């Protein structure tokens, strides 16, 4: 009797954790969008928007009110017409409207289009070009790809705590080294606020690359990496930090001295409200997608490093070996940083490997493997980790588009590409009232067999279902079906990467894909956490 009571208590506690996800609304099913770039936005006016940017057929927009009722379905036709080689670098809300920043290479001219779409009426309020880089021939582009040189590009960053945003025009072919990284910030009214170059006096570095940018009160903190040609001492290379004040046309730039012997290939930054400083997570590869991880606190007022240390932890490798035996290991690449209200933070790492097709600039597929969430307290001390074994194969990428360090962070402001089912093969990290969750799609048999050290690779998702994992006292969290048990011959997938979470309302909305034999449809599902 005592054993039965304890078992029932454990079941009730388990159900209590997952009952935090409560479905409060759903749309009527509609045809699954399978091409283009998509994102869901929860707007300040209470509406929910699903926006899909297509290559040849404009923009599809669905708008729902705060009672989850469909207000409109529209096809918008921007003046730019058909796109040739698009990527949606940014899609986010500003003042209740949807802002889309779309890069395209038209006649070999990299161009960044901006659209402002009314969040109530679904009409284009503003359309302009906010960035253009010099024309580059296909031959020159191919040579740069072959030599793995930095390619001309645009970057977009939105402040999560305000309606300020910015773009970076990266012109790697510019002869004047001081004008290769141009930063432009915008007000919530879409007017230019600040504009300047990330450069260092006397053109000290042969190359400067852009790393990341973040905002506080409309001011931008910009990070880059200055380096010279191969063969020269790494001590000449360093990370750069620049401060661009709102309304300014000149950026203050400093060298980050402690990075002189560190080859900082990539880094991301986020504002820590609790400390008033910026956290910067750096990745220094030593072997492929594996390497050193450093964390630094920056004072935005002085641009000085307040604290720095290597983020080192060995537990995940031991957990993998305990689960999978001799073949078990974990060599993770950092993909995102999550900063919490109390100043603590979590680092997400995934195992990433490539299978090249033989072509110099193509990846036949990438394997995005097991996920680790490593927690640190507000003092930067490592406290715990969670190990989530998985293995997703994403296919048909150019080398510069394949998943890499911090790919998950870079997609936070962007629209997700709908291609070859890859949109079903990434994760979401949510935190509500101190309770963290991870969401992703997987085979049901993986959840049942993982404790036996078995895992099935997800290449095609037709037989997968959406899962949620509570990060609590289990080092290897147990997954639960996100939408509950599916009907016979049916699977419930979620397009987790396009989803939206509103922490103020504790409301999460995603797209559910319902597969029943050969029939497929999708519907928006709103949940309270």
C-alpha cells in the first residue's frame, strides 16, 4: 500500500510539472507552408501574426486577435517583386507593426530591403532599401567562397527590451580597411539614430569582422575581431568593442586586451539587467566545431572588462559515456546564451558535425546532435547541467549556411527557412517563473529507449512527435508529448523554431503539423505556461 501511494504521488508531481502547458486556443487547420521564411509574432496590440516570406509570390500573412480568431489572411506584393537569392535577416515587432529585413542579391548587388507591415490591417506601411553593398561578380564571389574568405553580408539585431534595432553592412571587399564594418541603428520610428564604422586608428588590422551587437537605452555595443594575414603573431589579433550612442556619427572603439592570444572566431553578447553589464560569450575553436569557451562581463560605460574566465565543465562527457558506453562522448559547440532575471545564465551547446559532398563550398548534410544546457549562477560559477541526447540530420547546405557556433542565437531575430524539413529539427528553450523547459521533435522510441543507451537518428520527421522536457532534478530529463498522445496512425509535430513566447502573458504559440497517413495540415496553437 505504501509503495502504491508513493508511486501515485510521483505520478501526480510529474503531471503537475507538465500541466503548466495548457492549451487555450487553436486556429482552424490550413495548408502547411513548405517554402520561404516563416515566423510567428505576438504583437503588443494582442494580435498574433504568422508571416511567410516567399521567393516569387510575395508575403503571406495570417492575423489572429487576442481571442484566437482569424482576422485576415492576405498575400502582400512588395515593390521589389520576385527575389533571386533571399534570406530574411530580421523579422520582429516594432510599435505593433511587423518589420521584415530581407537580403537579396539582385544583379550581383547585395541589397537589404525593409518592409513595415501594419499589425492590425495587414498592409505595407513602409518599404525602402536600408542597405546596399558594391556589386561583386559571380567569379569573385566563387573565389572568395573557395578561399573561405569573409563574404559581403548584412546582419540585423533587435533590442528585446525596446523597439530599437540596428543593421551591419559588412563589406569585406572595401579597400579602405576602416570602412569594412558599418553600423546603422534605428529609432522605434524607423529613422536613423546612429551611424558609424567599427574601425581602429592607423588601420592596424588587415581584416575586421563583425561578431555581434546589443542595445541598452538606444545605445549599441558592437563587437568585432581584428586580425592580420596568416603567419603573423596572434598577439596582433584581438577582439574589438565599440560603443555607438543614439544620435551619434562616431563610434568609440577599444581593443579587448586579454583576447590577444585568443582566436575569437565567433562571439555573442546579451545585456544582463541584474548587473547592468553586457555578457559576452566567446568561442575559440581548437578542432573543428570543438574548442574553448570564454565568458566576459563588459561595463558599457567604460567598455572595460569587469570579469573574464573560461567556461569549463566536463560533466556532459561523463554522462554520455555512462549512457552510451565506450562510444559515448560529448564535444559541444556553443549555440546560445540565455540570461535570467536574477543575473544567472545558461549556455546551450550542441554537437555539430558535417558531411561534405566533395564540392568546395557545399555540405551534403550536418548532424546536430545531443544538447546540453549548462547553468551558471550570477557570480559566473557553474552549478549544474542537463544532458538531452538527440541526433537530427539537416540537409543540403552551402558551407556558409550550415549550422555552426551560435547559429541558434543568430536566428532569434530572423525568420526560419522552410526547407527539406529542416525547420522541424531545432530546439526551443523557455523559462517561466524560474522553471526552464526545452522543446524539440523526436521519435517516440527514442524517449522510450534512451535509458538503454539507444538513439535513432532523425533524418525524416514524418514519424516524429513534439516533446517537452522539464529541466528540474533529472540530469537526463524525461520527455513528455507536447500535444498529448496522438491518434492512431497520426503524429503531431511542431514548427518550434518559428514559435513565439510572450513572457508577460506567459503565452506560447506554435504551429502544429498534423500528419494522418498522406494528409497534412497545420494550425496555430496557443498555450499558457
